C-alpha cells in the first residue's frame, strides 16, 4: 500500500513536470525569431511605437508613423535614406498596411533639424506605385531629395496636404519618434 | 519502455522532417505572384499542388512585376488540370533549367539521377515527376488526355493527346507529384473557348494562375530587404497579391502544430508511465527476492554490492529499452514515410537522426538510475537475519 502511494506521488510528479515542459516557446516561434538575425532580410513587419503612450501600429516600410490630424484618419509613414525622404500615405488606426492615395502632385514641407533654427524647404514629389495602379493625382508615395539631408537623423517638418480623402489637412512629421496627437 | 521511446523517436523525427520539408527555404521560391484571395491557398496550390488557385492574374501585370529592380526572374504557370489524380500544370520551360527547388539544385532528367527522356519541345509533350510516374506506371512514350479540372467527373480534353517525353529525377519535393506541359499548350487545348485561345498570341488578353518570383540577393545571400516594399506595393493592387512562402508556412504550422504537440505529449506520457511501472516492478521484485538478497549478503556481499545489483538491473532494462525503442521508432518512421510520400510527395527518411536520438539513451539511463534509487536503498537496508528466517 505504501509502495502504491509512493508510485502515485511519483507519477503525479512526472505529470506535473510534463505539464510544465509544455509551457515552452514553440520551436516554430524560435525559428521565426531566428530569421530576425539575418541582416535586413527578416520578413516580418516592423512594429514602431507610434507616439507617447500606449497604442502601437505597424510601419510596413520601417519608417515612423505620423498621424494626419488624428491617428484614426490616416498616417504618413516617413523614412530617410541618405539624402532622400520617403513618405507613404497609409490608412488610419491599424490599417497602416493599406495605401491611401492622395490627389496632390507634390507636397512642400518645411524642415527643422535638431539643434538648428534654420528652416529648409523640401518638395516631395509624387512617385506613383505602378504595381499598385497609381498615377499622378492618385498616388500614395512621395519622395524628396536634397544633399543637405545627408546625415540628418532627427527632424520636424510641417506642410499641407491639399487632398487627403478629399480634404485639405495639415501634415506634421516628427522623425524618428513619429507624431501622434491622441 | 521501448514503446514509449519508439513513439517519442517517431514523433520527433516526423515533426522535424515535416518542418524541414515545408520550410526548406520556401521550396526554392522567394515569392509567389498570385490572384487576390487566401495567401495560404495560393501557397498550397503553387508549391504543394493542393487546393485550387482562387483566380487568375493578367500577363501584363506579371510583366510589370518583372520590371521591378529587385525581381531577378519570374516563372509563370497555370494550374487547374489533372490526370489520374495528379495535377497537370502548364509552365514555362525555364522552370526546369533555371529554377532551384532547393538552393543549388535544379531539376534533372539525367538517368544517373533517376530521370529519363528530355524536356518537352512541342505543344503535345509533357514531363512528369518521379512519384507521379511511378504511381501511374508511366513510361516514356505513353500519352494521356488532360482533365479540365481537379475533381472526379470533370470533363476530359478528349481530342488533346499529350505524350510523356521525360520523367524528372526524384527531388523529394511535391514537384515529384506533378505533370508539366508547356505554358502555351494550355491556351490551345480544345474546349477552352476562343477567349482562352486568343491568349496564346495576344499578351494583352493573356491570363495565368501565377508566377514564381526569384528576388535578388544582397551580401551574405540574404533576400533583398525591399521584398517587403514589393509585397506592400503589389498587395495594394486590385489585380494580384504577392505571397512570401516563409511568412505563410509558419502560420500553417501554428494552426496544425497543436496536433504534433498532442502526439508528443502522449508519447512522453507513455514513457513516463513506463518508468513508473519499472519502479513498481523493481519494488515488487525486491520484495520477492529479499531472501535471495539476504543469502547473497550472508555469503559475503556487502550492502553496496546489493545496492549496485538493483541499480545495474534497472540500468540494463532501460538501456535495452532505449535501444529497442530507437530501432522501433525509426521503423515506424519508415512505415509512415511510405504513406506520406504517396499522399504528398514529401520524402521522409527512416535514417534521419534528430537530437532526441542522441539524448534518448543517456536520458533513459538517468531515469533508470533515479527509478532504482528507492528500491536500491531498500535493498541496502535489507536485514540479513530477518530475511533468512525460515518460512513455514
């Protein structure tokens, strides 16, 4: 009887261990995470902290998200690569993976860099995404290039979008932390 | 114990090989350009010849994608036909010369690799994967009429006789289970109607099921990082989508992964219960043999030797169980691999050794040692005089 009681205790102990062993990260997740170690070639989206607190949205191009008036209205995802500023207009809320074409052919922004009072002007030109069936006047991607952009890692920019969902809206960009008035 | 060990070995081996087969770098495909619809459905159809493509894409759109700077190459294909239960896919010829089904490996028709014949060169010629040829008992020169559909009862192209001119050497991939015809043959099959026939000569009208895309590499062989931009851009289109296999397949494993976790848990439970039964049998055996052990003690063996006898007995049992379980587990994998190969074309090997195979013997010996400690201590504390008392 004593032996059987001992056997029951041991079996229960093994079962407990087995249950705890099940609470391990799956090999698949480890395989997925290991993909992050490849230089630049990981195939999941960047999650960027949108603003000061709380909600996160995915910036699909690795840039920073800037709310157009409000977060739910839409975003301008901005990225700077060497001397080029890239800007994608995307959806609001969690729809940051969906392009939002606008009617503007170009957008003029005023840029202030950290530690400087100098205001530079840059024109972002519409570059339609052909594979997304965009055209000038129905375009979600804009690009602006200037030699003085090289080496800039922090800046603030303001401008106006004439036709975002049919309305004229202010454009505020805070790079790299993003702009979220909510 | 052997059964538990065999189940563990088989489950882990099958799980790891399945993972490797499904994930092996997306079966040579960096991305699939397909119609709007379920990404998983597109991958299952394009790579595994299962399910159906949810639509078609325009040839002109495919050509526009090829112009993207990061796209190195595209191989268009059309699915939707079958023969004898195997999919008949129309595909560009360079699929057999340029496409690497795993990095560094191309399809082969070389007899030294197990292939036969040659690539198709005419409208009414086909090549077949090794597994499909074996299942259908096909030989070079045999001919068939493709079925317009993938379900039983679908109409047959009765006036289109296509001859097998090549059998592809085994690749261990689902491509072994497919039959391939020239891309333009699809448009000229009788019964498709004029709107399909005109696609053979007019690219503006042409539609395909999809295309395998090869993306340029950067240093270190990594995929070009702009693949995500390409995917984003194409997915904004109303006409097509870009699916990356290595993103979709882990989701598939996430859905079905619970099944192998349950199997693994059951195998682990059987093993642990068998250890518990070993403990019980050692304790019972000790009770039955206490007189014998007392006799051994009286003949000069000290307590440590008696303790060692119990430990050794347990270790021998677990060692034999581990070895038998290891062998039996691989036999189970071999038996299962045969049926998986028939059904999916994916090859599993009975000679695949997972890390568990190397750990099995040491772990089971350790468990045997731990199991034998309590009976060993009981044997150690056995009273000689008390147990030598005559039983009347």
